[in-house]
C-alpha cells in the first residue's frame, strides 16, 4: 500500500488481497488435486474406473464452501465500497468535466483549471459530468474510479492522506485519443492550498477561443508553436493557403473563416495533405456558431 494516498485505499486493497488470496488457494489446490488424480487414477494403477455415488458430504461441501467464500468476498468488498457513497457534511465540492479527450475542473468560485488541486485531510466531493461520450474518472493512488455518463449525475468523494501529485486517467475507451486523456490531482497542505487558490490561473479569464480549444482537447492534436503533432499546427494557420484532399482530389484552399468553420463541423471534408483522414471527430453538435467564431478570432492572433 505504499502508493495509496486516500482514506479509502486500505479497504480497497484489503478486499483485493482477500480475493486474490482465495483465488490462489483454489488455483494451487485444484491444480494439486488434478495432478494427484492423474497419477493415482491412471489406467495402469486403476484399471477399473472409480466412481463415487450418493455422497451427501461432498454435495454439502462443494455447495457450502463456495457460498461461504463468495459471502466473505462480498462482505469485504461492500465494507470498502459503502463509505465511498456517503459524503460527509461540509465536503468541498468541485465539478469535473470529461470530454474527448480532456478533463477540466470547476471550483465553487467559478474558477476553471486543467488539473485538480485539493487540500490535505479535507473531504472533497467531485461531481462528474460528461460533455459527450462515456468516460471513467480514475485516480489509481486513491483507489477510486467512477463513470462519467452523458445525461446522468454521478459523483465520487475522497480525503487525501498524503501530499503530492497523482495521475488522473480515463479508464473507459472513449475514442481514438483515449490514451491522451490524462490529468492530475495535486494534494497540498491547507495553507499552501489557500495560496494556490488565490493565485491560480483561471481558464475563464483567457481568450474565450483558447478556453474552448482547451476544453475540447483541440490542443492535444494541434500545436500553437508550429510543431507537427497529429493535426496541422494552429500557428500561422489563418490566412494560409493549404493543399487539401476533397473527395479524393487535391485542391488549394484559403484558411479563412468559412474553411475553419467547415473543418470544425466536417473535419473529413477537406483533409490537409499529409495528414490522415478520420482522426478528428465532428464538433457540429458540440460547438455553436458563436463558439466557433471565438475560436477563429483566437486563431487570427497566432501569427
């Protein structure tokens, strides 16, 4: 349990150890019995087949023992799970948004951040919201995982027991860049957390176009410094002449408002030469006209 960092870790680890222990006992025991039977009851040693009929003792044993073991595993699993659904009064609430392919976090004061920061030793309730498809919010060091289901309210809560920075992963396949959906939770002493909260950058104060690019994980595939990632860089894109493939034919297009808006709504209509088709999903049902206009305005600043 060296990597555990929440009050729930011990209960989860204990139930895992019990289940693995019981499984190992059965694996070793059944394997040993099979090997014994192979030698004891082979045809040379036992030419007449051995058959046991009507043994009430065996019937009781192979019914009662598995039932008892299942009850034991259920008990420890339930005792580890039950506290996870009982949020203490006064817990700090944070809203976590999941979308392809990024997590973002909204604090009670309206501040929005790319990563989660929490105080040490204080209960934190995380309300889980999906903006598109099914995601799973997973903090391995806290031994916690909950699904983010579109249209459904869900939550998790925890109390961190160690300071440090811990990974947040998406544990549900959510599309081509699922493995890029990473974030972190940083646990700070309460005094340092108060200082962070007073000075932390707020995504809501950025250019709205940049905020939308971050919230929709556009910067996972498109750089702002001219470097090539999965898709074309945003730097110098606006006003640039691109060679694209449209319906299997190459043509030149000007990266203006119309082209960028179409690329957001129909990303596979005009694919820039040298890049793969089908790598980007449509944002037609995610971003409205006003939001797309904000993005275009921001791209104009990336000379």
